[in-house]
């Protein structure tokens, strides 16, 4: 009797198991058919019907094609996925279709029909990536790509939610044959600098030079803005100019360096000390493109503390400080982060690269060996940090274990200044600007001899130009020129860009915005200017 009951129970459980397996299978098929999947280039987090999940690797662009991990995508779409290691071949079966493609092969096969791929499957960081649009459409899905936000949406072709007909590739931008120059703002930021004699004696100085400005992904240009005429609480502010709505006569002040920046710290004798914002001299700002955060480095005129680093936007938060008596510790070129937690920054006077987590002591990450004191610019590509030392014209990759590996030499005679945006470095010399990839490949970006200059001050809201005349502006605000020239209407004639990088009296700062245009601080003429690399010929 007991045996019969156990037998019935086992059969019942077996039936339930089969039922659960079958229901789970149907549910997966149904979800694979009807899911709304949202991915973002560079972000490993995916949204599936409103639920967040983390991908094995973030989607990336290879030759303008969106590439994603094959198994993650295939299983999301309800396909049966297999991998043949000997031939490095991916097979996906679903919706009465069989899709086969191999790593590095330019052709794929859909139900026995060969088709040419825009980009073959590839292995990146030990993860096999496949072209997203090709796979999704082969399995009867619609794909939309928003170029501005780099968001990819995948839905079934039966889904009622409208899908805008945006191509998978980034919309190609038209590069101007003759780039134009706009004068954006007269009121440029001013900042603090330190003048050192024989590397031993230093004194403070107030200067008109913009020591640091950055562009974000929302057409904003942030800069340090100093004005001794303001109350001490408002001497230093972080100002911005928005390229679509900005006021060309007055920068927008987004953050005052005030009591929010006061901190307490432990000196080398482990004694608690106080630091007031009045002791800070903001010197550089850095932008975290992936997380839309802004950081600020400030030097301090105190014996036992030399630098302080803050996160300043979206909130003010102390990251770290250096409490020692080391000279020139403020000579920091880079600040970057892979994970948003550990910050990487450099002290190029000593050729040191540090890692720090908010609220903790910095630790030495790597040491740079070079003939000349390095000058660094950083970027992140495929979750790796690359450093361009533009003074020594080399590119290094920073490994997780702290080793610096030289990956390329840059074949340019001289580099006067450099910046980075996305996955490219940008360098400048007296003739113009150049685009450099992490392999050291250099291509012409802008030649100064081909620039065309728009006269007047650009008004972004109306896309017109205000005359630069004393009737419109205070004389002290007008662009400076040793020999002020005037046009027929009394307007001031602003001179051409002079890229004299090797005269310390006139430093050149530039950045590249999200559209690929160059933002430059023309200190000679006291102007913030933009070189329009892409757009419509005028």
C-alpha cells in the first residue's frame, strides 16, 4: 500500500515537473516574442519590460555597428543559442529561422541564404559580440536607435508601440569643407594660478586665463570663474555656457565655492584640522562622461595640505585630500574612473598615477617613465584607460594591476595641447587640430588655414550674430587686440586664431563637444570660441 502511494506521489510530482517545465518554456517563448528591450551603448545595464538586468558586457559600436553579447541577445529574443568553439560559429534558432555566423567572417547565413554583414562577429575582452540589428531583424524584430542618447529599442514586429525608423548605424555627420568659427561669449572664466621660481619659491597670482573647462553631453561648457570684485563667498564659481540657450554677455553661475566646501582632515601628526573654502584655489575640473558627473581639483595655501578633490555636480562631496608638504602636488593632468567608485588621477611632476576611493587615502597606482615631464590626457575605450602623453608623444594603456604599457607612438613633430572625447584623442599644433585613435593613427581634423570666421557675437536662440561694438557692450568687455580694428559699422574686428602654444603668457585651452566641434578659449582676444567642424556649409 505504501509503495503504491509513493508511486502515485512520484508520478504526480513528475507530472507537475513536466507541467512547470512546459509552462516555463512557453513563458520564455512568449517573453522572447513580446518583450520590449532597451539597451544603451557603453552601459552594461539592460531594461527588459521595465526590469533591470546586467549584461555580460556593455553594447559597443564597431565601425558604426551596434555589437552585443550573442548569448544574452539570443536568449532574450527566445532563440536557442549554440556555440561551436572549433569554428567559432554562433547558431541561433527561433521564429522558424536559423541564423549562423562566425567570428571574423563577413558573411552570415539565414535559413540557408547567405548575406553580407556590415560588421562581422568579433571577440572583445573574451566576449563574443554580434551585430545587434542583423540578429534582431533576422529573428523578426524591429530595432530603433536614437543617435542622441545612444539608446537601442527592440520590439516584435507585431508590437503596437511605434518604433521610429532610425538606422542602426550612427547618423553620419557632414564634415564642413571650410569649418566656421563662432564667437560664443565675451564673459569667459578667470582663475587662479601659481607662479613658481626655480621650482622652489612659489607665489599666488590672479590671472585671466581659463585653467580648465570641459564640455558635457548636453551642450554645456563648464569653467572655473574667478572675480575678485565679488564678495569672498562668491569669488570662485563654476560657470557654464549652454550652446543652445546661453547668454553671450553673461555666463550662468551654477555653483559657488562656499561653506559647502569646508572640510575637516587629519594631518600627518594625526591631528584633526579644519579647512575653509577660503583656503581653496580651484584649478581644474574634470567631466565623467559615462555618469554625467563633474569633479574639481583645488590647491591649498597651507603647509600640511596641498590638494583637495571634490565631486561637485550633481552634488558637492569630498573625494580625497593630500596632507603632506610635497611641492607641486597640484600638477595633475588627468582624472578618470572606470566604475564611478575608484578615481584615477595623476601627479605629473613626479610621474605618478594614483587611485582613490571617496573618503579614503590615495594609493600609488603606476609610475610614468619618460624623457620629459609628462603631460597627460585620458580616455576610456573597451573598459580600459588609455593615456596620451602629448609632450613625449606616446600612448599608454593602464592595466588593472597598475602596469603601464606603451601601445603606440604618435608621429607628430610637436603637440602643443591635447584633449579627448569619446574614444579619441585630439591634438593641436600651430597648423591646426588632429584626431588620434588609441593605436596612434593620426588624421587631420581641422586646418587653421581653412577656417572661415563669422563676425559678431553668436546668439544661439536666434542663430544670429550681434555686432561687437561699444554701443552694444562695455568697452572693457570687448575682445582685446593690440591694434583694435573696426569695421564700417564701428564693430570690433576680432583676429584669427593664433595657436602659439609655446608662449606661457598666452596658454591655449580647448575641448571637443559631443557634436565633434572644438571649443577653444582664445585668451588673446578674451573670447570663448567654437570651431564648427560639422554642420551645413554657409
